[in-house]
C-alpha cells in the first residue's frame, strides 16, 4: 500500500480538487515556491492564475477571497502561521461567516482557510505557536483538525466542497506523520471516529494529541481499557458519536491543545454531562489559562498538554468511580 | 549621536560576527527554531542607532538581532536569549523574534510583520506628552509596507505629529516575494500620501544611513513630525535558517553575487586604517567568544516556572493539568 505523508495528503487534496473543479484556486504567501512545502508542484500544474502569491496583506486578501467566493469561486487560503488567524479574525467572523444570514440567504461564502503547522513548532515562541481552533468553534465557523494523513486528505477535500467557510488546522505535531492510505477519499465534516475501542473510559483527543492518547492507551492496556475518540471536526461536533461512546464507558477525559478557559474541552465536557450520567467526574488536560508559549524548549513543552498529565487524568478518573 | 567612524565599524562588525556565531549555534542545535539572519543589512541598524540617543526608543522585526545590538544591548545576554537561557534578555521566554531590552530603549523585536510601528508611535507619543524630548525609530521590511496596520500607523503618527522615524529595510524580497510583485506605487509614495517626508538611502553605507537619520532626528526633536527612510539593502543569507536545509529557488545567483559585493562591513572598514580595523576585529572576537561561553554556561529556565511573567498584575493562571 502506498505510504502517504500528512503533508502530501494536503497537497494531493488541493491538486485533486483543483482538477475536479475549475473554480478552486489558491491564495497565500510564498505558495508558488511552496515555502511551507504544501503547495509543491501546484504552480507548474495549474499556473499562476490559480496559484496566487499575495503581498503581505492578510486582512485584505482574506476579504478578497470572500469577494471571490461571492462571485462564484472557491478560494483556499494558506496561512503561514497560526497567529495570522488573529489578524484576520475580523474578516472571517464579521464578514465571511455573517454574509449568508445578513443577506437573507442571497449568497454563500465557500472559502477554506488552511493553516499548515498549527500549534507549537518548538522554538518559534509566543507569536507563532498558537492553536486557536476553539475560537472558531465558538463563533460557529466550521472547524476541522485532522489527526492522520487520510483525514488530512479527506477533510480538506470536504472543506473545499463545503458551501460555508471552513478553517482547517493541520497541527505541526502531525505534519510529518506517514500512513498507508490505499485510496484517499473524502471524509464527511461533523463525523468523529473511534480510534481505539475500550470499555473503562473515553478519551477525546484533538488533532496531533490523538496520537498521544493512543500511546497512553497502549501503555495503560491491562490496567485500564481506554477508548480513544477523535472528533475530527470540532464544529459542528459529532455529539451523537461521542455520547454513544461515553454511554458505554461511563467516564470521560478530554485532551485539548487550547487554553483552558473556554477551550473546546470545556464544551465537550458540558455537553456530555448534559446527556450522560457519568460514573466519575470528567477531567480535561489542556494548555493553561491564558497560555503564551515561552521560547525555551523545556518551557514550551511544559505549557502543552502531555502524556504524563493525560495518564494521571485517566488513572484518577478511573479511581474516582 | 556619534560621528565616530570606528564606533560605527565596530557595530557593523559586531552584528556580522554575532550572526555568524549564531548560525553556528543553530547548526549545533543550541539555538532551537532557527533565526532570520541580519547578514548584509548591518549598516542600517548601525547607522540609524548611531544617530539616536540612549533614551530614544526603537522597535525591531523578526530579523531583529541587529537592531537590538546596535541600540546597545549586551551581546552575551542577547545570545543567551537565543539559546533559551535564564540569563537572556527575556529570561529565555522570548527568543530570537522577541528579544527586548527596555533598559536600552528596545521595546522588542516583533514577529508579526508590520505590527510594531503603531506600538512605537504610541510609546513615543506618551513619552513626549510627559515632556521627554525623545524620538523613536521603527524598523520594518519591504514586505510590511503592504500591511494595513503599518499604513494606519503612518496616518496616526503624521496626524498627531509623533516624531517617529519609519525605517524601511528594503532588501528586495519578503521571504520569496520580490518587491516588484508586491508593491503597487512606491514606498516613498506611501509616506507622501500622509504628508511625511521620505528619503531614500544606500543601506549598505552605514555613514549615509547615519547622516540621513541624524538630519531627520534633528528635525523631529525640534518638533517636526514623523519621517520615512527607505534604505536599499540586500540580504546576504537565507530568509530564515530553515533555508539552509530546504533550498528555495527565487533569487538568481548572479543577483546574489551582485548584492553580496556591496558589503557594509567592508565599506565602513575601508574608511579605517588597517591597524585600527584589526584591533576592532580582535575586540569583537573576544566579546563574542565570551558571549558564547556565557550563553552556553548559563542554565535553562526551570519548567516549573513556565507561566512566570504571564500577568503583570500578579494573577496566577490555572494550569492545564488533569
Ligand atoms: C503579518 C505577518 N504575515 C506573515 C508573516 C510570515 N513572515 C515572516 S517574515 C516574512 C517576510 C517579511 O518580509 P519583509 O517585511 O520584507 O522583511 P525581511 O524578511 O525581508 O527582512 C513573512 C511573510 C508574519 N510573521 N507576519
Ligand atoms: Mg524584505
């Protein structure tokens, strides 16, 4: 079976959608030379009209994409760093997201915002290490965080085909993964997946943390039977899929690379306890409140959710009842 | 303000060798995350800061080591910062792109292109209101002139006559994007639109940069509004050290050779007798040898304190653990 890297899965999704649909085009900084190594080969295949390098004018080109979408195209914007989403939050939330309702349904804004290398890249410090997916879930913009190469392909394809704006976070911690993917296929938005079956506790893990959760589940095998649930899309969330899992295990731990206050882990726990009577209080492992990633590598690591914390959270939850 | 050609040479030489030593430390794995080398652009930071007073304020960029050093930060503590040590300027919390030294008027390098100009404008405005006759200089690249926030800062500074020197380091590229592919109109024309005087200088000649800055600073300190200096320069090395590993093809080799031929360190060095130059070079080597030793001997910060300094109010954040 062919090995597919996460990065090349993104490249392939872009190429396949550009081939399938003439209205898909790419905008971004240094995408023609593929500085982020995601748009590699696309300039040659699709030409400069469809692979457009922009000046450093993020706010303008994000709304330019909104305009192009209003006129019938399907833009995909690549952002070099996750913190740029703060810069264009206004353009995405106040315009792209609001136009369909505000115009009484006269338009759609099918723009994809792709962030290759979200979260910590170790050593890129405070202004380059954010992971703001919970913000987009909060405002109700479709938000996906693929964990695997197959999902990177399938969710990016579905994002491009979606008639609403979609933010695709490709975590730095997952970008170098490879997997056997026989036939990459679209993955529906809003559908989670059980990555490992278990009976004692459901661990919900987001993005690259899915792999940490699987490793911890493996380490605890024999002691605790851990089910790992990967939501894949954070908004809209697959609540039915998660409730089905937690109804069987009766326990819930969430590991999430967001800041703790108002992070997606809080929403996951709240929704589950509204619907399921748990055997033990749920727990979450997150970044701290208000986290700013410090530069020094040991500090950077200390601020991110880790396997030791997850192991401890699982053990405490199982002990509690 | 110094007219001393030896001091100017010392500054460009210090920045040059600092960057070369830093690149060695990137290769050795001591500097994690890499750096944006300032090699080739030394004349701009050195020339501008030579025309400033110690209490004047500056902000830098992602390519910011030169600005911090030229304004007078201790190279040993700067290098310790790049190595993520507690003895660093930012106690290991900032790294290359956030190095700051408020003690010498550096309100920080900044990793968001185009963002610092407005911050400096506010800081200078506040100090002037208090009666200080300081001025400021904010460095940014040719890429930043297309960021709305920088142009909005031009407007505020001009409208409220805040004495800020907007220093555009035009090295011809924003990462791989050439100026001609990104900038409509001209950089000086942007200043003109806000009624700001603009001067174009040869950024490879530290004395020309210094003299142009000194003239602007004299006008600004006497009550004049902001000005723009566009310094033409060339980046000798990679956009970022990741390019040492992944080659990106965007600058023709002949252009790189032409660009590198106009070397600010050589240009300023040629103005000094050889013996003086040699003495400065030896002193710089000794300073940097001591700086490397200091940085590598300094302890890394304790992970238990990863959230120290998060809040100035003393607020303590909840941790993220189970
Ligand atoms: C607002 C913003 N957009 C994009 C980036 C990513 N980035 C970092 S440096 C850079 C190029 C900057 O070019 P320029 O302003 O000319 O400065 P130079 O690197 O040439 O010194 C880019 C695109 C960023 N840090 N901030
Ligand atoms: Mg530039």
